[in-house]
C-alpha cells in the first residue's frame, strides 16, 4: 500500500509546440507533492525529466507525444494510492462523449478516480460513482479560460482536490 497523499495532476504540457518549458508557477505549485501524475501530451521527454526531479512521476502518453515518449510510457495505467484505485489516461476524440470514452477504457479496472487530459478543459465531476478529473493545460488555454494544474489530496479512502491557476 502506498502512503502518498499529495498528488500533482498535470496534462497537455505540449512542450515545445505551445511553450519552451514548464511555467515556473507549475514547479511552485508542485513543490510539496509526494507524486505527480501526467495525463499525456508531453511531446518531448524533457518535461518528464523536469517533473521527476520534483517527485516520483506516473505518466501516460497522448496523441501528440513523440516516439521516444511512447517508448517510455503506456497509454493507460491503474494503481493504488492509499485505499483508492486511480486510473490515468490521456483520452481521445472530440468533446461529445469524451467522459464515456475515458470511462470505457477502465471498465474492467474499477477505479475510484480517473485522471485524463486531451480536452485542455479543467474538469471535476462524478460520473457513474467515479471521480473524473482533468487538470487542464498549463501552457495552452484555447479551450479554457485559464492555464491550470490540480492538487489531489488523499487520506485513506477520502479525497479532496483543487485547481491551481498557473
């Protein structure tokens, strides 16, 4: 059983196409986390290296990732943090039916929480008794009013989350 409690959630960093590097505000937001989850679209491995220097990283690749990123990461992960099963994926397709498509990827895994990206739109909602989180994007806000990441706190089987503007 993992004893990690404070988790930084990030997705759709799109470096170098949307930004040259992670914003300093992201590094500041994650300075006290126990783990970081990246829900895909790094583009290059440099972002993973930067995040791994802050805290242990669990990540998946997205549709805009390079071949080298796809060689290091999987398209989907499930793992436990304390008593909660977490699913991590990037997501795909348009906004219509997005959450259902993401949940379908985990239909045999029974997660309590699913973290995904792809839409760049920060989202937190419970669907079919599963907390669906999308941290948005820290570098591209064309589908959202702000650049965001998230902080997820887990205590045994309880959780709370917040969006952080970056």
